[in-house]
């Protein structure tokens, strides 16, 4: 079905023309859509999540040509393999080159433990990989149309920053970001509420749930959808998920040659990050095991323990980007690992309290001089538990999902005066807020949207 042409530095996969790859819905396998449809819709009709119909492994030796190559090159190989020529080669190159123009360095911590720093993108969190790529894929879909697409997103912090940066200045797209006024950290707010241009920040006098409700209501408003061409940048979008495979591969390529398949530790909330790792493994990335590391929102570790999935309201923690009680990507994980026994073989679960997280941040700083953000620290703890319970000589790689400066208020309490704020974040702090303030009321929100 596909041909591979290899030179010393590159692996190229050439699909036959017209080979359209389909994505099926996790709630109904009969629903099969092309990449374009899946990206535009976000959620499949009936509320399922899209999954690639085929996950064939890449040909043996695919990793050989990629050692030392940048992230966007790795992305080209993975996407080409998964989606064929649904995005023409030239376009795919431009999208990835522009979106993933930063690295994911692997930092050695001794004793065959590593930290994979995923915070070298513009908003200092791993969500940059997905949000920036998705924005450019959407823009390509809308090329040649007179009406811009309007992307709606509700955020409690991190997602807003990644989405705002991802879409900022992208032609043919407007992004509207809703957030609960006064409940987002000042630093996070500065990252998405100061840009202007094609990014509109809407402060809602209410809770995060109110913001989500307003977004949902807008999507069910048929007239508004027609007029504004609404779409979502939600983390369930397949175009945000797939680019996250890149850094798992990049991590492997930075390990010493002849390493054993590593254990990847993934600090998790909605489990999009971990799901991308599972897909990379299906495509042939060597992985010994994944570790699902959570804070007290332990729905998945509990499932691994008991075989029972109990969704519940989220509880607030200091690793707040992981405060999720009913992880949206669980249905995707269950497609690949259909029951608790299957999932247990591939995924080890561990969960931690804020107290344990704070102690870990202090201990790692004291012993190694390395500053971890609270999410990364949850991962670090989980690796220690895995090692003590399961042993293993293989490399352990903790995904560091954000730069500690993003959570400066929490970090200051744990390590006062230690965390330095990077230059680009400082610049954001100096910018003036540009927002619209509305009550938590659909009529008001609709008026803002139609008046844009
Ligand atoms: C979003 C986020 C997570 C959780 O990622 P999921 O893909 O939802 O599991 C973890 N850490 C940080 C810093 C995040 O922003």
C-alpha cells in the first residue's frame, strides 16, 4: 500500500494518491470521517472521539534516519504514515516546520532517569505542540474561503495560553477564549488576554463551568454556527492529539544508542498526552511501559487498581492542569486497551497528594538543583514508586509538561525566590489586558460574538 524510500538522513513514505484515511468514532464504529471532517467537527456526531482507523507499525528501521533530526521532521514521518497524502507533502512540511519550531530536550538526572522538557514552546507547556499544529491544519482547511472560522474555547488557564498563541496571526481564523474572571492566575491571563488581533478574550462573571456551558450553547445555536462557522479547539480534537506523538519519538532518539525500551511517566489530567504515547507505541516506538501519574483526581489509577471506572467531580490541587475527574481521552485509551487487565499490562498508575508533591519539588531541588513544576513533580514521584515496586533497569523518562514559572504563585510558597521568570513571559506581564467582560448569560455572549 505504501512505498518507502530511504536515504541516510531521511525516511520518506509515499502513499498512492487518493488514499483517504478515515477516523472512526469511539462511540460508533460506523461513523468514519476524513481527517478534514474530524478536525472541523472536533467531536464525532453522538459525542464520540475520533481515532485513526488503522494504526499499522512503521517499517523496521524507521527510527534510524531520525536520530538528531528536529521535532518537525519526526512529525512529518509520523503524519505521512498515519494520514497518507490527505495533507499534501509541501503543506504538511510548512505546517509542522512553522508549528513545531522548538525542541524537547532530554535532561539526564542520574541513575538512568531523565526528564523530557516539553516547555520550550512559546507558552512554556506541552500543549504548544498540539495547539500550534492544529491551528495551522485548520487554517489550511479554510484556505480559499471568504468567511473566517471562529474557534471557541473555554479555559481555566493553560489551554487558553496555548490556543491563543497557536491561533495568533493565523489567517482566516478568529479565536474566542472564555475564562472565569478573577479565577485564572495573573500570569496565565496575561498570556492569552493581551494579544488582540484575531484573538478575543472574554471574561465571564461566573465559573469555569459557566464558560463551558456558554460555549456548548453556542455550538447548538444553528443560526450562529452558519453565520460564524464555529469550531472548537478542545483538547479532544484529533489535530491536537496527534502532534503529541512527536516528543515521545524525540525522547527515544536522545537516549544512548542500544538503550532498552524506556518507561514513560506522564503527568495526566484528560489523558491526551498519554494517549498520544499509546498511539506512538502502536506505530512502532519502543516502550516498556507508561506510568499514569495523577494528583488526587485518581480516576484512572483507581481503574487500574479495581477495574472500575468511577467518574467524579474534580478536586482542586496545586497541579491544577490535571484536576480532571472524568478524563475525556479515556474512551480512546479503551479502544487500544479494552479492559483493565490489558491496560494494566501497559500502564502503571500512581497518584499523589499536594503535600507529597511539595516535598518532591523541595527534595529534587536540594539533591539535584533541578526545579520541577508541580505537574512534573507528580511524575517524578510516580517513577520512584514504579522503580521500588516493579524494579527495572530500563531508562525512566518523566515528561515535564510545563515550566515552573507558569505556576509562580505555587512555586514561591515551595521554593521562595528560586524560580526565574523567562524573558518572553516577563514581556507578557507588561502587556495591557484587552478583554470583553460579560455576565454568565448566553444572550450577552451571543451579542459579543455577532458584534465581532
Ligand atoms: C494539560 C496539562 C496536563 C494534562 O495533560 P492531559 O493531556 O490532559 O493529560 C499536565 N500538565 C500540564 C502542565 C498541563 O498543562
